[in-house]
């Protein structure tokens, strides 16, 4: 039986709701800035007249996938079925007409005003985060933002609040004001690129919350910083929400702030903290604008005017967000079943020539070239020395200035005519259209999928991560990597690439783990004492896989995707040497390298993700299998013996790698590696019962916007300028 359930007239569990599980068919479509539509075929009902305009809910496994209203029905006596259909939950906005006018304001402020006149609680995101944008979801990141000294290791010292290893800012008592200090001193943890007088914060709570208050301190530059001023903002929702946006204004521009949060009588749990500062040049203004029509039509036009879009983020709470086109959302916890990807360069050009109406002297042309694109293609041996040309004859442009302007705009459009699109098939769950999502299996590191989390790291053979340990166990017993090796076939059978290299410091020498050209795995020390190498073919080239290496007293084990590939038992030659069952590493202050050795040689080529270097704990085969495809922080695993956890999901600084571990958090140096966070603008969500019961997600990967169309629309509606 399908897990898909349709209810009419109330939610699942409501005694007044009509509940349908044995459906002949069911479809819905949802898109950004659209109310969406749905239809279903249910066992015969003579009439649904009393249900017209009633609420409709579509569930999968108990989760609401879509919400709308009944607008029509069609009975069929011969087939014994009734077809019911309607539009999405925002259809009520299309049944009321009004007119609005705006003058001398920003599009952002106009959007806030327009939504305030509806019955919905709507979060309107600012137009950009150009001067600061940091998102914290890990234990270390949250401690760095909220603790008194910005210390990700010591963490928050204030009573009544803590940060869990899973990356949750958790209030354990009511009426707590999180304003962590150290002997009355504070350190700035929000640092915009330049002094600003407005900063913002977005908090996502685990459970919907009705209200909360947040604030900021504006601080002086001294080591023992003094507070210049404080500012607060409160949010209150008619229906509890999970996303909460705060804006703070201060009297004097500054570039040193830190956050404050009050939980009131709710035991808040915050899973995501984003702090940002808007670039004032990014606010588009409206001089004069008049709109009339239905409330929905006016909202659509107003969002188009500002290159904004909107969507329902949570149908249960009617959490609606309005956000700039291209806004990046967090990676959903989806399970990809299938994917397609299309790249179309048919209309691409990096040099354009526009010929306008011919003048008396026979001239009226303009040519524009993007030299960077020409150089890029020339290096690939494409085109005529890299040049791809387009010619346009346009009698509608007359003066030379008009021709020059048209050529400039046309070049901008043709450069972006790299129409990249794709689709994912995922296990059913609610995904908001319009947002730009991380699409991991469209990157170079893991082109067929297989990575864990939102991002991974691509190594080109000259790349590596370098860091030092903060620990005192001096041992590691388990090393785990998600890898997609792409260069093994270019190696000889006895040539290798380095996965991890440990400097032993006072013990002299090193330990490492290597991949060989024949697909074997080797581990051992610089003295070649008790080096062990597997059979060939253990690791597969050009395929994603989890490699786990466990050092234990009975011997050494190598696992692929949680399955034991080879075991090296302790022998009479090694029985007296305890170091056969462990690696001397994790030494306080000593360095290690991921993707190369300490001389930057034998570099790994391919994708790598979710690297775990455990301390003095040999993981069992059952544990390795159970967790080989899990993000341990999202899973909530015990991380006490984890010396270093490289998830590669925090891409805020492309020259370093954030390392999560319990209880410490350290930062590494990244040399040459490329974060792989392929993103796509989700255009449409489709579901159809009987099609394998998956959700089809259609993406515009390039996120391309038709600038000519938007420019025309804006000019026709209002005279606009940028601050």
C-alpha cells in the first residue's frame, strides 16, 4: 500500500477530515512565486459540493508534501471514481482584488508592506549579504559565534545554554539571556567587511517557535572591548515558525559586533545561525509604482520588480519566505534516486557584433568581446582561437549609442547562454521551489553522487589539507574516508597517492595510508616496519566509496562501504609489537596532511569527503557498516574519541577547512583543493502517484536570469534606480 494520503476538510487525525489512502491517481505541481496545483482520483463520491474551498493536505509517510484547496470535482459513474482538483494554499490571495502604490521606497520595504497586508507570516530576506554572510551549523562554529571570547574550543560558559556535538544551540532553562561574557568582557564575533549601521541575523529553530528576541552589541576595537551600544529586535508569529529574521540598526557605523539571544519561556533549540550585513548599494528603490489586480498578481509583479521570488517553506506552519532570486538554501536531507544533467551551448557567444539601421555613411555597428571567456576557450583549443561569434542585424536601433548599448547587453546575455539544467528524482519529502540547492552529484568530485552532506573537496594531485592535532592520546586506531579516486589508472601498479600522512614529531618519522595504481591500499610507517598492503582491486577507480582502515589488537582491517575487504591478523612476528594494532599519531601540536605527504608529493586525484580520524578507539565491523554513509553530526553519534572530523561542508573560507570534533574544533590550511558545491535553482517540484512514488525536481543549474526581460519589465512598471 502506498504511504501517500490525501485528506479533505482537515489535517490527518482531524475527525472532520475525509481521508483517502486507496487513490487511483494523485499529482501535484509546485513552483516558485506560484500557488501550484493538485488533482486526485478517489473512489466514487456523488458530490464534493460541500467541500469546495475546503483545505486539502497531501501526506507521504506522515509529512505534508503539499497543501491546497478543493475547487472542482467530476464524478464518473461508469468507472466508479471521482476526480477532485484545485490550487495551492495561496489561492486565497487570488480571490481578493486591490490596488497599491509606492513611491520613494525600496523594493525590500515594499515587499514587507505588501505581505504585512495579508494573513500570512512571511520572512522577507534582505536583497544581499554583500558585506558579511556567515552561517554556523556545527558545534565549533556556533561556539565561535556565541561564546564570550569567540572560542570554538572553550565554548559558551553561561548557565542555561549549551552547544551540542550535533550542532544545536540548546537552551536548558527558560528566561535566559545568552550574552556570554568573560569577566565582563566581550569579543566581537561578527565582523563586516566595512563599518555598517545595519546588521541582520536569521535563526532556524528545530521546532517552530512563537516568538523570541535577539540583539547585538556594538563593540570597541580594544582587546577588552567596551560596549558602544546595544540594539534589539523581536519577532512574533501568529502561527509558530522555524525561521526567524532579525534586523538591528545602530546609531554609529561599526565593523565589530556580537549577538544576543533571549529565549523567554520557550526552551529553544537553534540548529542554524546566520549573521549578515547588507551592502547598501544592493537596495533597489522605487520612485513611483502603481499596481492593481488580485493580491496574488500584485505580489507576483512586486517580486518580479525586485528580482525576488517566494515559496512556502513549511506547509504545516505556513512558513513563507520571500527572497532574492538565486538565494542559497541549506542542503536538504534528501535521498537521490536518479538524476539527469543537460548542458546546452547552442546560443553561447563571447564576441557579438550588432548592426543597426544603416546610416548615410554606411556605418552603424558595434562589436563587444569578453576576453576572459575567449582565453578560457582558447586554452581548451575551442573556437577560432577561443572566439565564438554572434551577429545581430537590428533595424530598431538607430543611433551609435543605441547600437553600442545593445551590443554590451547582448554580450552579457550570450556569455550566460550556457543553459545548464537537470532533474533529480528523490524519495518523497517537501522541498521548497525557488531556492538554490546544493546538488552534490553534479560536481567534479563526485559526479555520480555518493558524497555526504552539502559539499565535498576536489584534489587535483597538487592539493592538500594541512592541520595539527589538539589531543593527547598519541594514537589513532580508525581512519575513514569517502573517496572518488579518478587518477589510479594513470599510475603504475607500484605507484601511489597519499590519503593521509602523520608526522610523528618526537617519535621521529611518519605513518601514512596510500592508494596504489592497482587499487590496493597500504598502511604503515616510514621505517617500513609492519607495512601492510591489500590485494589489488580493493579500491575502484572512478567510483564513490567509503574506505575504512581499523588498527586493533587482533590485527588490521580494511573495509569498503562497510564491508570487510581484507584482514591482516597479528602473527608471531608482530605479536610482541603493540604498535601493529595502532598508529602513533594524534600528537599534540604535530602536523598531519590529507591528500599528500609532508613534502607535498604523491598527491591524491579525485573527490574526498567526510574524513574521520579516530583516536584510541578501534571501531567494530558492525559500527563501520552502520555508519559508513552517515554524517555523524547529523546522526548524533558519540564523537568523544574523534580526533579530527573533516566534513568539507563549511565553504565560507576557501583557503581553510573547518574541522569538527568533540570536544575540540580546529582550523586547517587548504592548498589548491576546490570545494565542490554545485548548486541549482529549483524551478519546479512534481509528484505523481504510481511513478515510482518519487518527487521530480527540475533545476536551472546555471541560475541564469534573462536580464533583458527583467530590464524591460522594470522599465515598463516604474522608474527605478539603485542606491
